[in-house]
């Protein structure tokens, strides 16, 4: 009798396991869709960050060039002004 009960329970257990599997599959599919949406958003943000990085790098390079130019100009002005000193007048006693 136990064998007949075991064989009778087998289809019931199979049906229950299939329904649970289908439920898990639905949850998994929903999670996958959410993850795909998150990945797409992150890729979009990554592209924007890449563009921002390029812009900032170009601005930094431009500022570095301007800085070098101004340093050279300061050097030029220092050498011009230091070379032309006015002759100091000495007060002589008579």
C-alpha cells in the first residue's frame, strides 16, 4: 500500500514543484528586467562621466598652457625691469 501512495504522491509533488519553479522564474525574470534597466542607466551615466572627463581634461590643458605663458611673461618682465636701475645720486659733502 505504501508503494501505491508513493506513486500517487509523485504527480502531486511534481505539479507543486513546477508551480513553484514557474513562480521563481517569474521573480527571476522581473529581477533580470530591473537589473537590465539599472545597467542601462549606469552605462548612460558612465558615458556622461566620460564626456565630463574629456571636457575637464581639455580645460586643464588650456589652463596649464595659459599658466606657462604667464610665467614666461613674468620672467620677461622681471629681467627687463631689473636691468634698468636708475643711477643713485650720492650726496657729497663739500
